[in-house]
């Protein structure tokens, strides 16, 4: 797999569009799933996933060929998704540090008041409790949880994608999972 | 784990639960947790809920990108690099290519660019130059980001070039530790050089044609 991807990338670097099409085919489902779980809206997820591939294409010379391509691609997609989340609604209060169990209790009170946009309420996918619960998480926990469970990546890969120490990634997964547990109990 | 219960629960118990879920706990921690939840119903419930949460997370359905995703991406890409386009064009138009070659030779511009001064180009990186052997050296451990062109000099690669290497009228030597990500091309004869210049010429023509097509 890696060898095939590297060969394709060398062709892309020479400007071969068709080679890039092969890369899109290989990764489109995973990149779309990532942005969808982060944003909770198919149209926005598709926009972000497409932009992620276009950025990958225009910045392909900056990709270091000895690193894993998926890590680099997911990093672009994750950052774009987080940017989009921030533009979508000012959830600065959700981004406040969630420290310990007390902080989590406070957080779940805040997020219980938060109304989801209408299109998210009616979409079938959003009926799925866990998906809704993920969407109620602040960006930093949502990204860590999505990368771990939707993309099934190792802590090391997640730390490279988010550019954070492994210890911080663990903490975010623990707190995110704790918040999800509470959410699911409330539902 | 609230109120009076907190008294008998070790403070780190919830942290251990998460480490166990992440397969990141020591044997001792696991033993501590499983012994504790035998006697503490609150922690047992907490742990069960976390495991349930995790199984929900793992069972979320896999997703597929919407139909037409790839073609939508392809339509938004910046124009294909012309060198790729030209290689294709020259293959499918051999006669026109030959005619242009003839014209190019007649004008003599190719010859003058062949004899023009020594040249060296690289986007970044430190190169060494050995006067005696007339050799440009990419030192060991050095990484050149991008293409490297050397003209009327030899080239020795001990480090790494992340791009194509073009050596014009010189010799190229690769040390065992040397690495080149792209293609290595040596141009030693005026005919090769003509070919190389020709590609540049058609490149400009290609520009003309693609502009016409897009109207
Ligand atoms: Zn307990």
C-alpha cells in the first residue's frame, strides 16, 4: 500500500492529474467520514473533504515522502474541519478547559442547552445517539475521538496529525470519552 | 463516585479505567481496577458505561463519499503542469514535433544556448564546489528540496535531492548514500540538448494551444 501510494505521489509531483485521481479514490471515503463526523452535515463535510484534497494537491511538494501520506492528508482535513466548526458557531464557551469531573458536569449542562441546526436534527444519521454526542463535544475532544474511533488510528498517529504530545492526546481521548459517557446516559 | 462513595474509591480509578480501555494500563493497575469493581458498584457501573460508550463508538457505520466526489475534486484542480501535457502531445504528434525540431535547429537558438556559460541552479540547500575536478558536490546529510540543474560541471551526490536532477555536459556520480527522489537526466550531446530545448519550445506552444482551447 505505502509503496503504491509513494509511486503515485511521485507522478503527481510531476503534475500528473490522473495519478492524483487515484489518490482521491483511495482516500475519499476516509476523508469524508472524518469531516462528516467532525461537522455533522453532509454538504459541509463534502466541501471540506474536497478542499482537503485540493490543498493536498497544491502542497504536494511540501509532503515529506518518507512520512505516512495518510497522516499528512488527515492533518489537512482535520485542520480544515476545525476551522469550519469555529466559523459555523461561536462555541468559545465549549472550548474552555474541561478539568476533572466537576468541569465535565458544567460542560454537559452547557451543551444540553445547545440547539443543533435544523438540518442536523432531521438527518437520519443524526438520530444515531453516538453521532449526536460526538457533535456536542468541543473541537479538541471531537477531533481526538474521531481520529481514534472513526479512523481507528494509533495514539502515535493521532499525535502526529494533531501535532500534540501523546500525553495530551490521551488526556483528550479520556475526557472526550468521559463526556460521551455522560451524554449517552442523559439520552 | 460522588459524595460519600468518593471516600472509599482511589482517586486514580477513573484514569485507570481509561488506560485499560486504551490498552495502556500496567498489570498492577488492571488488577487494582478489577478488584475494586468487585466491591464498588459505582465504579463498576462507571466502567460498564465507558465500555458501552466505546462499543457504540466502534460500531458507528462506515461511510462512503458522495457520488461524483472524485470528478468534482479533479475539476477544481489547478491546470495540469505543461511538461506532462507536452510529453503526451509530442507522442501523439510526431510529425509536427519533427518539423519544429528542424525549425529550431535552423534558427540556431538552440546552439547558442548550448554554448552559453556555466550554470547551476537549485532552489535551496548548501552545495560544495571542487575547483580541481570541476565538480559540484551535494554533501552527505544535505537535502536539496526541489530540482537540481548543473551545466558544464560534474555532479556528485552524497546527500539527497528531493526532485529531478539534470546534468548538462558533465558527469553525474552517485555515492552509495546518495538519494534522488525524482528522475536523473544527463544531457551530453547537442542532439540531447536540442531535444531538451525543444521541449521548452513546445511548452510555450502548448500554452498557446491551451489558451485557444479554453476560449
Ligand atoms: Zn469505586
